[in-house]
């Protein structure tokens, strides 16, 4: 299956992202200041760059673990069927947990993941999302920290992909399809 040609227009600059990550890390560090170690659970794959930058700015002892869930595959629309592709390696029972998500879109994936993690009885659990797309919300989920609210655009960059492309962009960009000249 070949993809339609597209271009990526910058939506959020690398500089704006860096400043917001620093501010989020300060808020998170303050919120969890009484913890002995914060377990940062990254939702792969789109959040990996955000997690790396965020944990370097958090002024607390941290442990990083990953969970991979998917409801997109190579599509631009969520299938609403959430599959867990990789589970956590460590235990979170009785521990402080920060779930880090790249983007909250419909909310189905995050809701499903949070329900699974709650069954493991963390001491407390909060969510930090780089991007929030409230216009698309279908499932009720809440993130304590949001990097940026964005319009209903398909975005890539800073770890977020379209069919495994554009993760390496240093900024967040919106995908714009272009007509082929025949």
C-alpha cells in the first residue's frame, strides 16, 4: 500500500517544546517531592523522545518502564480496539507512578491502559501528556499535566509518527496531503 504524498507544516517549534518540558518537569517534581522513587511509565512508541527529555528535567529519583499499546497501526484513525503489545517489566504496586503519553486523542487507548494499571494498585498515579486533542475525545480521561492543546490535526514529529515516519523531527508538525501531478 503506497501512501499519499504529504508535507509536514510546523505546528509547535522545538524551542517551545523544550521550554514546556522544563516547566512540566518542575511541576511534576514538586507534586511528587515526597516520593522515594517515581516510576515513569512511558507509552510507546510515540512518547519515547518526550520521556527522555522529561525525565532528564525531573529533579527526583526516577525509574523508567514502558508499556506499548496500539489502536492505530499504520492508519490515521484509531480503530478503538486497544492491544497491549509490550507490558511493564517492573512492579508498580504501592508506588508513585507517572504515566507519560504522547497525545491524548479519542482517549480510548489511555483509558484502557489506566484501567489495567489501576488493577496493579499503585500508591498514586497521574498522567502527563505532551499533546491533548480535546475536539476528538470520546472516552473520559484526565491528564494532570498537558504540554499543549492542539486542534484536530494529524500530527507527527518529536517521536510521533505516521506509518513509522517523521518520528525524528525535532518539532511537532501537522500532516498536509498534496495532490500528485499526473
